[in-house]
């Protein structure tokens, strides 16, 4: 699960909408649909990150993706635990 593609501009708008409470369905590199709950979109070090929770996993599971909009909009899974923890820490600090 290294990259998930946003299927339409509508999904990107949905992801960026602070008022959004609908789940996102993303397509992984194997063409499989994965339903995700949007937790937050965070700016960290001048980059945009999305914190999502796969609905088929543990309630406490959170996954961090970098939002890329180069050739096509996609979410790049953050596999660096330190970076993922830093992004989640920014989110937690915003909740305070």
C-alpha cells in the first residue's frame, strides 16, 4: 500500500473540505477500493498531509499520506514513522 489515487477532482475537494464528514473511497496500487475515514488535513513543513483511518482496521489505526498534485492527484503513504508521528503530533496540538 504505497500509493493511493484520488479518483476525481470531487474527491480532492472532499478531502480538502473542513466540513466534510463523508468517507473517501481510494484505489490502491492493486486496483482495490479502500474506504477511509478522513481525520484531518495538516500542513507540515510547507507540505500537505492527510490523516486517514481505514474503516476495515482498528479504531485507533491512523495512516498518514502526503498529498501530491504533480501529474495526477495522489496520496503517497508515509512509511517514515518519525515523519508520520510528527504530522500526527501537529494534529494533536491543534486539538488542544
